[in-house]
């Protein structure tokens, strides 16, 4: 049976908690998946996947399939019957022994669970994850969306030397992003961020993201204190496009009141160094049904 883990926060997470002046309200981190998490993953039509390249840069993508494409034969294993397209920047690094972070999120019900571990094996149909950490997140900030499959042909991945007009427009319009980080040794994590459209600000080559109250674990900001590199994944829910940007980050812990976005406790900035765009990369389309009440 999965056991709750005595919080083993790394130095970055502890430093972030201290800097913010808060501490977690207990631990919900387990060493394996409870049955409700296992069942949750098997009912999803997509999951977020993160890993790192050979020098530790985080990468992220979305993998989709008919519900059941994710299976859990036991509490420590996820079998994912899907692979990134061959030219996805994450594809070549999804191999045995690689760190992997999995985020399952059901936008219609606002449920989300995370499973972090390592790739146990890869074959022509998909890959297996050996789960070392399993924990849920609250529904806060999740925009409610209905999802439907749509047959589409993914276009070749575009490599962007800088953010072009289309990339900037996608970021400005976004109400949701996913951030992959890797601060702990041999580990990687992917988490959800959201706000009103336009919550990510662009100034030249720098993106500014507000940071709202969460579970107080500070997995993301704690990782960034140890390794400032991050990858942001922006999905276009209307057409299945994905925009992935990498860059180094800087956390702004103190915000003058007149510059503080509504509800934000702090800010962090990412200076873009590389970007990729996949048009029609995900064979799913989402329809917005409701914004979170916390953002209304």
C-alpha cells in the first residue's frame, strides 16, 4: 500500500518556504500511487510529460490517446501507450533511466495529480514510468474546459530563434501554461499555472509570470533556486498547437503594491533562450466552460 512520505524537501524548496515565510500544511506526498490516482490516470485523454536533455535543460510536451492509453498495472508503475512525434525536442531524451515528471489533469472536473520518477523502458508503442513520488494538487486556478478528439495531422516542429509575432500572440492570449523544472538531483517536475488571459507579460525577450498561493511545497520555485533553467509549455486549446520556450529564470520575492497583479504573492521572470512550435501537435480541442472563481 502506498505510504505517505515524511517530507524530504530539498535545499531549494526549504529556502523558498523560508523566504516566503510559510510552511506546508502537512504532507500528501506518497511513495507510490493510491488507487484513486491510478484510476484517474487511466481515464485521461492526455497527460503532460517532462524530462531533461543531456545537459539538464527541462523539456515538456503533451501526449494524447483514447482513455486507457495510460495504464497502471501496479501502484508504482504507469504504462503510457504514446510517444512524442519524432521531431519533438523531448523525443530523443525520453529513454530508459531518464527522469520524468507526469502531470495528469482533467480540465472538465478540475482534478490533477502528479507522478514523478524515472523511465523504466521504452518501446515502439510507448514507455513505462517507475513512480517514486505521487501527490495531488488542489483545483485552484484551473479553467474548466470540455475536450473532444479531432483528427489532425501534426505539422513539423518549427525551431524559433526568437519569439515571433505568432508566438507572442499565443503567449498573450494564454490563460494556462505548464512549467517544467529540475532542481533536485536526477529529478524533474511539471506543474500547472493559470490566470486571466494576458497573465503572462512580455517585455522584449522576457516573460513575467505571477505566482499565486498554492500547496506551499514550492516544488517549482524551490527547483528554480537550485537550477534557474525552466521550460514553459503553452497549449492552444482551440487548435491543438503547442509552444515550448526554454530560458533562465529570476524570482522577484518582493513586489511594490502598485505593481502587484491581483492575487499574486510574487513574480518570476524567464528570459527566453530557445523556443519550438508544433502546429496541430495535439489531436484534441478544448472548449472553455468556466473560469476559476478565484480569478473572476
